[in-house]
């Protein structure tokens, strides 16, 4: 009798060990890839890319098949004319400005820069240079700017959400007053949306960054503005409506040089569920 009980007890011990230890090992061996075989990622896996444009400006975006990043240093363009893929215009009927490629040994990316050489006497005159990037919804734009001469009201900066040379948004810097200003131009008429105090670094060249972000509400993105790596807060709350092209701009008597124009299209993360009812 004792031998029978001992045998039953031994069988229970063996079954318990097999269930707890041997089965998990066998299952793991079947599910793990064989040695030397490549690891297969699921088709929906998305790689993220970090883009570093300089020591002070960072981007993070989801990489897609299309080219979301463009840069223009103007160094391969012939001297004296417009760069390929750009068009010049103005919100004024009789002024289009004069943009041309010039040499500048002090440029951030030598040897060439883009210069707007024709000041406009009207205070509300904007000289616009648009690229052919097409419509961008959430662009992150950077450009280096050097003031040549400006008068009191001269400004230079970035154009975004542009439909043409008379309908666009613009963010400009006035280096005499150390202010950043945001405009909306409709049918050639500018409206000042907001302004904020900036702290530009010493030196001839300054880096302006304009980022359209969709935090808060994806249908009405807002702007984040930076000068020389520091965010410039604005008390006014405003949104960017619509999509469009990007470019650079001068206002009034400003003569300025531009270099290293760069843009990346940020990817919106639109939710599929309805907002909560509260």
C-alpha cells in the first residue's frame, strides 16, 4: 500500500514540474526567432526622426514616405538672380522688391546669401519671396537674418500659410526695438495680430524660428516663436487658419540678408474619438 501511495505522489511531482517549467520553455522556443534569422517588424511600425538644425533648435516628427524636410542655403545658385523655385512679389501694387543672390564671406553657410536690396517707403509695405513648397499645414521654419539697414520701422522675417503675395501670415523681427510681430495680410491689407519682446544675442546674424503647433486643438493651430534659441511669448492668443506656402519677407525700409532657410512639416496626430462631453 505504501509503495502504491509513494508512486502516485512521485507521478504528481513529475507532472507538476513538467507543467511549470518544461512547457513554458517549449513555448518560448517556438515563439522566438531562430538564431541568425532577421527580426520581422509589424507593418504598422512607425519610425520617428529627430532633426537637429543647429545647436539651439530641435525638432521631432514622424517620418513619412514623402520628403517633409527642405533646406535652402543658396550656395549653389548663380549670382545676381532669384533662386530656383522662388517668386517675388509685394502687397503693394507698384512694388515687388528686388531679391538677388549675393556673396557674403560672413554668412552662416558660405559663400552665398539671399538679399532684399530695395527698401519700400510705405510703412505697411511688405516685400515677399515665396518658395514653391506647396501647401504646408504644420510647418516648422527657421531662417538666419542679417539687417543691412532698416530705418525705424524696418522688419524682416518669415512668411507662412501663404496663398499668394497678398494673402499670408508673417512673423517679423524689428532689431531696433527688439520686438517680434505677427501679421495677417488679406488682399494686401496687413493686420497686426500680436507682438512680444525679444532678447537677440549680440552679433550680426540672428536665427528666427516659427513653429505651427496643434496642441490645444488640431483644427486651429497656433504659433510658437523663437529668436536666437529663446522663445518669445506674446500676450495675444491667435490661431493660424488654412494652409499655404512659406518664404521670407521684409517690411518698409528694411534691407536684409537671409541664409539657411529650412522647413519641416510636422505631422498632426488627429484623434478618431469624439471629445468628452464635459
